């Protein structure tokens, strides 16, 4: 789970299976800048910080469902899900449909409560 005040960029990328190339393509930030920013945690543009925070909250929600199990959480994001149109949650984020995924997770968690 991502429960620190500082955003753990590398952990979030690991769970979601994102590369610096993915982040560069999604954000429009040059690849070399992304690598430096992610590695150092410095000079990360506000919009990118906001995306990582949103992803961290989503990861935390899924991780709580799996009792904090990092492996199951990572696996859930990488496997195709028939309830999501037979694509993986990771792919949904990559194509810019984060809000759809957030609604799905929120609804699923509320139904399981």
C-alpha cells in the first residue's frame, strides 16, 4: 500500500506496470525529464503529481480489498477484466479512462461492504 506523505513514484509505476516511456507518452513530458523527475522526486510538474496521487489512492483502495497484499494488487491491475470490457485496469489508465476505473472500483468496494 502507498501510505506515506511523500508519493512513491517508483512503487506506483511498479504496481501499474508503467514505464517512464508510458509516463512520457501520457504526460507529454520528454522521456529524459520523466526519468530524472521520477528518480529524484524533484521538479515533478503539478499535473503529473496529481495523476500519481490519484493512482496511489486507487492502488490503496484495491490493496485494502486484498488485505494489503502487494502481489494480488499488482496482478489485479495487470489482468484483463471482463467487467471492464475485457481490458486490464492498467490499460484503462493508459488510455485516459481513470475516472471510469475509479467509479468501477468505488462501486465494487461499496457492494462488498
